[in-house]
């Protein structure tokens, strides 16, 4: 496995999460990303889906902090962030780290509540993240591994986990994680 490829992806992810641009990622940065998603999809703050998104973001941060060996109120510089993800990968806990956040994200994007994400729902969610429609369509096609025209939690989860564990750059997870070179 090419660790430099992983590091490069993790560094790009660090810069995406560093919402303040101060060279650090902390719980607040992770919460800002979750809040932007909620606002972009016009999800009222008091709904169970909004609460799940915030809880998923918190779980991601707490897991990341644990792997970095820091307290909840601390912050991570780029090297600590990358090191925490490398440790989580090495320990096989990436799925635990990202699982709650991905599950909540998919449930939020699934606006009709049918248990899967349609192309239209996906395009809407990705536009909130700033992804151009053509790129979103390509990502959807690549994420839809069973070819049924819908994304379920497992397909989305697999793409995110693969992003964090594989050193490959051109993979479906890199498209939705905003960390494609």
C-alpha cells in the first residue's frame, strides 16, 4: 500500500474540514460542515434527521480525537489529523469512525424516506457541497455498484470507507469526499 497516496488524500481532506482556514481541525470545524449540509438541504434544526447528522459529526470528531490521542476540546494540526486517520486505518476502525456520519448523511439526503437515494436527491445534496452536476452524475453512476439507479447506505458507506483505506486516487469515494486530485 502506498502511504504517500493516502497521506495526500488525508491532507486534502484536512483542508476541506479546516473551515476556519487556521491550519487546525477541531470539533467546531466538523460541526460547521454538518451545519452547512443541514442548511443547504433546508433541514430544520429540531428534526431527528438533523440531530443524527450532528451526532454523526460529533462521533467522527471524537473517534478522530481518540486516534490522535487528544481531548475533545483540543485541535489537530495537519500531521496529527493525518496520523489519526493512518492509525484508524491500521487498526481497521475507519468504518466505526465514519459509519454514524455516513448513515445520518444518507438518511438526510433521502428526502422521500424510502431508504435509498435517487439521482435527483443525490444531485441536490452534492450541489450543496459545491460539486458540479456533471461530476455528481459521474459519482452517482460509480457509487451505484448494483446498478439499480439508487444508492443505499451500504453503497455510500463502502465508498467512504474505501476512500479512507485505499491509496487509489480515482475511486468513487474520492468523488463524494471532495478530495479528488
